[in-house]
C-alpha cells in the first residue's frame, strides 16, 4: 500500500509543476496576450526573413522564388574580397567605427558623470532636455541643419570666417574633414540619450559607499574616481561589448544624408555599399553575401569580447 501511495505522490509531483504553470498562464492570460503582437513582429520581420540568406549562395534572379535558382556556393563571398569598392567601403567602415568608439564611447559616460554632479535640480532638467532632444530628430533634419551650418556659400560657419577676412572652407566636400564630421554629428545626436544608461547605473550605486567615502575625507573628484566609476564598470563593459559587435555598422541613415560624390572615397561604408549594390543595381545575391559577412564578423567580435571580459574582469553579458 505504501508503495502505491509513494508512486501516486511521485506522479502528482511530476504533474504539479506543469499544471501550476498552465494555471498561472491562464490566470495572467491578458498580460500574456500583450506579448502576441511583439512576438508576431519578430517572427514575421526577424525570423522568417532569415530564410532569405540562402540567396547569398545562389545566382539569384530578382522576382524569382528562393528555391530553384542556380546554386553557386561561396562564389559571392570570393567576389567580396576581390572587389575593390567593397574593400574601400570596409576600410572606411572600420576607420569611422574606430573613431566613434575612441571619441564617442566615453563621451556619454563623461556626460553622465557631469550630470550626476549637478545639484541644482531645475538646471539639471534643462540640461538633460537639451542634450536628449537631438536623439528624437531624424537624420534628414540633422543633415539639413549641418548643411545650413557648413555650406560653402551661405553657411553660418563660413559666413563667420568670411567676416574675419579668411577664405571659406568646404567642410562638406573635403575628404579631410568628412570623417570628423560624421563622428562629431553622431556624438551630438546620440551621446545625450546614451548617457541615460549610465545615469541609471550611477543611481544604482549604494549610497552607503558614498557616505563612507565622505567620512574618510574623499573629495567629489575622489568619490567619482573611486566610487562612481567602479560602480558602473559592469555597465560600461556590457555597452562596450555591444558597441564593438556593431563595428561594421557605421550608420546608414547618417551617411546617406551627408555623403556626396566629393567625399565618397572616404565616407562610403558597408551599409551604403549594400544599399547601392543591392537596391540600385539589383545584385541581391552579392549584397546579401556582404550583409551575411557583416553579421558573422559582428557575432565573432561579440563572442570574443564577451569571453575576454569574462576572463579578465569576471563580468560578461552571458
């Protein structure tokens, strides 16, 4: 009898987690129903299109189904590395992304640290609103603002230079200045919004640590150096890993708006190259191969940086 009772108890224990999970889901069915639209979005626009990657290995004819085209293996990938325009776009992408990491990555951290030191609440809100606002402006409008600022003929910058007796400078059409223009405009537009992440991390630092530092006689600079920065180090590492994974994404919208034939040699990146070859020239197989190569490099960089961070600092995304 005891054996039968034990068996029934084990069976009940096996069924209980499943039954309780189903009851929990049914009880919160309205909350779970809110997940349906986002779930459908990712299935339709993120997972189903993965099947289209197969055209990178085909001699795809636009308009034809994915099945039935001539299979050419890795020929498109061989063409990538033998294509001079692609290698130039790859070089430009790496340089621009490298500059954005060097100068753009620490900028939001500096902004967050400075905002954290502001004690006047009203002034702090005004500053935050001013630096967050550019994020909500489209690159089309930003491009128009930059053009009105640096136009050779009637730009504000050149008008000021001319008023001092100096010659105007063609910043928009000079290859020497174009990459700097991309980096600085990206910093101006996104640094304020990116600083929110670090402000949230700073808010999570234990107040008692600051109090202990004050008791030990630490100045505001020392508190920032020895308390705040170590407290947000894990967040900085995670953001750096994610940003390094997108090193082959130099900004499609930004470059399309600001790029012109005079600076195409130093400004065209992989995204604009894929746009030109894929949509304008209709070579979908080649452009898909380029996009797949870009995704593979990003995956390797994220995994490698994540593993290195885990070994060095013991902190990682996963």
